[in-house]
């Protein structure tokens, strides 16, 4: 294998930034070119629904400042959409007709919001980019009636930020409780509780039929009747930006298929982040994960493998949310567990729920107990069995359980 | 000249592993890790959570807010920019732990 001298990264988000920094940290001194289709240099998205939306402070947003890329000789192209990829030849064609050639290519094209059919127009917002956040922020002020479709993480975080801007917030959720599919009935109800206590008008088990403009208002027609607002935000998930990969013949299907080394079906082409659908060694199934930490981990793995350092992406998935003054974290995959052990107190929102499968810890979800999550991550990786009494007793040190596992 | 403030005892830290104290108005998190006492600024440089409420894992301090991992010796986070301030620690003969707001690196 000849040494890689040129790396091209398609996409300018978290994965692109981490891959770039990893390549340089590992001593790679060849060229790195990033093609992002947004007008901005790489930035992180988690604050867009949280601090950035609530406070408008963009100082911590940007991931690869110009002085860093200048010092580290990284070529960042903004508003540069890649139109075609000849995967076998390692060639990219840009919108302006120019081409780029690379020994290795990382596809980190992310995703775009899933849209409600027929729902467009100026008072209807989706949130994915900095521009989306800027436009949403500009439309939310004290007393604004904000109607949010979807009570998942983005919906809840937007609700929390909109409240802090003085808005009246209604959230519509199709399921019986928020995050029902991930967390189940009981914990979803706790999530509903933090929204309602904060003064969100949360309507669960409600389907949206139509969103339309009516004069100055936006009307959300639901199975529960019409809800009138000034602003509607649709937060019902994202779709992977896999078209470039698909057109170039890569194997796709709910994202770009990669193995545990983040390799696509074509040699020297890698994928990471929201767009990557990875075969996960710990779980033995394919998963496309839409979280910051996964993007960072996969990007680091891809960068290492580009340099010939065999590295697997096999950590349990981790994500967090900050909403209504509560810190939520989840590690692993709660689905298909057969037992849930509670540590702490649901009422005071100071707890960790451990999800077990045949006695082994598969996942943990916490409110305001991030220290448990650090240990849980290790226990999940080990496939450890810990006595339920230990997990449930906040006086028992989880780290001792880790040492004994 | 470093000014020392007595804030804990080794015996206490051995049991509790971590403790939040205030030194001259500065919140400081003390940790007992592999037989040594470390002092870091208690407020995480990332999102202002309390490191003293975090976990100690494999010799690193893990912030409970967003799982940033810090080297208690240098304050450097794994795979992140920036540096958590560290402070010099002195252990008296009786096991009294004193902290100075001088950087650990400067004093040692």
C-alpha cells in the first residue's frame, strides 16, 4: 500500500473537523482538503438548539479556526458542493466544474431535516444549520407563540430555548410520551414531566394533519384540533445525505454502509457521522446514529484507518441533551432490554436507569447523574453483570462494581 | 511565593475520593487518584459543570456534564482543546492537604 498523500473530506461538520485534527495529530503531513456546502467554516451543531439559539453567542461554535488551519496547512472550501464522485478513481467534481483528486476520501455529508409533506413557508422552520438557527432565533421573542412538532431531543431543546426567550411554547408529539421508542413509557413520562413543569403545553398522542399559513398566523391542524401560532418548528428527525455516494455506486441503505473500520464498499473511501450506517461490533447489527459523539468517534476511526492504523469503531454510543435545566445522558442501546434497574430518584430528576439484557448491562440513561454514565460506559463495553442491589443503591460505589466485574 | 490553604486531610480524601472546596473564592475540586492528591478548578472549562461531581476512571477525571476526560496532572482534556487549571498540592506530615492557587506545573 502506497502512503496516502492527499485526503479529501466531503462535508464540513463535526466529523470533518475531528478527522482533520486526528490526521494531523497522528503526524500525517500530506494535504487535507475540506469541501463544505455551507457558507460557513466547520462548526458544531449541538449548540444550535441550545445555547446558540437561546443566547445567540456563536463564539464557541467554530471548530477549525483560520489560524489553526493556516498553521496546520488545511484547505477549507466553503459553499463548495460536491456534485459527483468517481469513487474508484478518487476524483470529486464540484458544482463549479472543478475537480479534486485524492488518495483517500471521507464522506461526512451529514443529513437534512425530514420534512412534513406540503409544509413550507416563512413561519415554518426546520433546524439543522447555523442559518436555520439564526432565522429561528430572529422569529422568537417574548410572547411569540411557538408550536413545535416533535418532542424528541431537538424539539425539547428548541422548546427549552424558546421558553428562555420568553415565548409561549406548545409541543406536539405523536407518541404517548416523549422518547417513548428509546426510553419506554416510564422514563418518557419523566421527560414529559420536565417539559410540563417548565410550562410547555405538551400534547402527546396527537397526530399532525397539516401545517398552513393563515394571514399572519401559522395553523397546525392536529387530531386534537387546530393550534394557532406565530412560528412552527418541525423537528421530526433527519434523512441521511447519501445521494452522492449512491450515485457513485457505493452500497447505501438508510445511510452509507460502512464496516467497523468506517470503510465503505469502495477501497479508500470512508464515511462517518450522521450519514454513516455502521456495522457495530458490540451489537452485531447495522446502525445509523445521529449524535455528535458518534460522529467524532467514527471520524477519528476513519482518519486512523486512512493512515493505515487499524482501528475499530466499537464504543457504546453516547449522547446528551441539556433541556429545562436538566442534563440528560444516555449510553448504549436501551432497546431490547428485559429489565430496568433504577438508581436514584425519578421525582427529583436525579437518577440513572440501567437497561439489562439477560443480566448484562446494555444501556444507561441518566438525569443529572453523568458520573454514573462514565462508569456505565465501561460496564457496557465489558458486557458486565452487576448485582441489581448494587446498581439500585446510591450508597454503593459503581466504580467498585467496575473493578470487580 | 505560593500561599497555602489547608482544605482537607488525606484520610478523608482516601474515603471520599473527591471533594469540593473553595480556596480564596476559587472553587477547587480535590481528587484522590492512585495514591496521589490532585487539585483542579472545579468548574469545567467546557460547559461550567462541577468536576467534583464527576467520576474518576482509569486515572482520569471525567466531567459529569459531557464526559470530557481530564488528566489530573496537567489538566489536559482527551481529544479536546483547552486546559483545565490545576493547582499545587502539598501534604503535611499529619496528612493535612494544602492547596495553592499556583499552577501545579509551576510549583512542581
